[in-house]
């Protein structure tokens, strides 16, 4: 049931092999097709009614799936032009998805050290099931209707309490907005900034390229800014309207923004009337000391805060939050109705998980486990390759190996791929290809750290 200029995606969408509600299965199938390259940017998708007929589902299923993927940035919907794959869709694939499962001419990978995901096998299934069942049983009748644009009040209260207790941010529940994750939060903030007349966003270089791509797609001009061992270089910042930073644990270098840089960045924002967007993606995992407080805890007037459970629980939950500065909130409220939300029951379940103490217990368990894995990998690297420098602080789920020359870093990454070890090379996070490779230890068993270190040392030699 295809037409000219439109791909017949019903031919390769398999819903029966997936679990969950049909609209979620449909969204996941289209998302996977985009990530795998079977749907290219700019391709036009069938009308919802036509695709529903092809799949044998109700039109509502397809409409919900399209709206979900539009909110995530995979699709674009324009009046008179139908629904197409977004131009930035290629960047939406996570760090694991655009690298080959089997390197050309290489071995079947047996060690996947690419960053981007936590240890999904450690997801607290029983605790989540209990929280979900409790949420379903106790949900008020009106909570099962369409949720408010900013999210379920119960979860907003819980997140406000959590941020005050764990990240030092004083925010009322009314100031918290529930999102589908960090990319959705950046999209909302970028649209609000553009609506206020903003045009330029400073981003870290190197950095995760998905978020700048999302902001660019919303109309902001992106200006990369260098990062060193103290975080974003603040001195001489351009006259931009906002800056997007990862101050607690810069990605991918692993640096923590120094107190002097923090003060300088906030002074810059205050002097210009600009905003700082803080991506606090893995601050819960600090191993050598207590985590530093969030920037938003120092200046709620100038800092927009973003958090999620993508690194603490699982990215597949699609649960995140943002806290916007009061001055930015009116513009944000205008665009809020345009974005999709996690399901009401998922939001209520997360609130239950946090309120019961199960979330904190899971974090304590994973903090200990990730620290053991990091320590094992670092110790093994130093045994196998004395003199190897490990970049970044003892935090998060990844570390970097600065190699100086971008060409050498690319060669090492390619050599490891041929040996069946997948890592992230410099081109993944830098438009100028800085000379470092990035290793995740989140899914690396302690007993396999020596094997990983031997292969890395061999490639370094």
C-alpha cells in the first residue's frame, strides 16, 4: 500500500516478535529501522491509516507510535508534507548502534566496551515490578487519564525531593517537568530559547553529538568550545545565548569542572543574561569522594537542569526530567503541549520505586559494582601497559585513554575492532577528532578485565 516517494515500511516491521503494548512495539520497530539505516533521513512514511491497515492494527496504534517518535526526534511531521524521517535521525542512534556488530574483516566481538548504556542485566526487575503493580493498584481514577503536559504531580513531587536531597537543587514540584529523556529535554529547552529570540548555543568539544544535533534541528547555531582537564574553557566565551555542559563528569573526557570554571561560567551567564543547560547524566556514580553538587544548586536563575534514569536504571524506560530557570519557564510552557510523555503508570511506578527506598538501594549496589569494574580495568591496564594514562576522574561508567594523535587513536580503535573488542574512537565525539579512545566498563565483568587490558595493550604497542 505504498505511493510514489513513500517507503512501504509495513514490509519489514515485525510487531509479533516484540513485547509490550502494540503502539510501543510499533514505535520500537520504526526506531530500529531508522537506526539500522533501513529508513533514511528524508524518507516519507505511510499515512497512519494506510500503515495501520498494512500491520493489521488500529489507526490509534500508529498515531501514538508516530507521535512518540516525533517527540524523540526520529520523525518530523509537517502540515501538507506528511511524516518523514528527521534529518538528524542518524544522530539519534545511541553510541552502540552505529558501530558494526562484526567489524569488516574482524572477529565476532566478544568484548563490547562502547559507552552509552549501563549494565542492563542489573536492572532491578523485581523492585520495578513491585513498584509498577503498586502504582497500578493505587492509581486514582483521574490519574489514568491524559497526564498534564509537565508530567504526573506525584512523580514531580518525588523528583523535587530527590534533587534537593541528592543534588542540592531547591526546586518546587511545579518547577519540575517530566520528559522522555535528556534529548527530549534539550529539544524543549532549545525551542523555548528560540521562541525568546536566542540563536547560538555553546557546546563542549569533544562531546556527545546527539544533543547539539537536536538543538541545531530546533534552530540554534552550534559553537563548539574546547574542554581540558578542568572542564569547559570559560575564558573568552563567545557572546552566545546559552551553553550546554556536563560539569559533574564531562563526556567523554571524564573531567570534572573545577570550582573556578563553575564560577566563571555562571558569571558569564549572569553578565550576558544567558542560560546554562546542565546535563547531569551520571552524577550518581562517583567513586573517590562524594559527588560535587549540581550547577543548578548554585544558580537557579541561570541554569536549566536535565536528569534521567538512562544510566541509573535503563534507557528503555524513557524517563527523565528537567528544571528550567523561572525566566525561561513561560516560553517552555508554550512548547510543553507539543511533546510526548512517558506513560502515566511508568511515571507512578518510578515515583513508587524512589519513595520506597529501592532506587537508592539499587544505586548503592551499582556504585559498588561499577567501582570494582573500573578499579579492575585500570589496575590491569597499568600492569599490561605501564605508563598508560587513564583520563578522567573516578566516576561514571567510562574512562578515556588519551593517545595524543587522532590518527593513532583511530588506528588503535580499528585494531581492537579486528581483535573483537569494540571501543569508541575519537571521531565519535569530536568534529576535530581529538586523540583519545573511550572505554566503558559498565558491562565488563571483573574477571574479564585482564583479558581486555591485554588486548588493549597489544593494540597500543
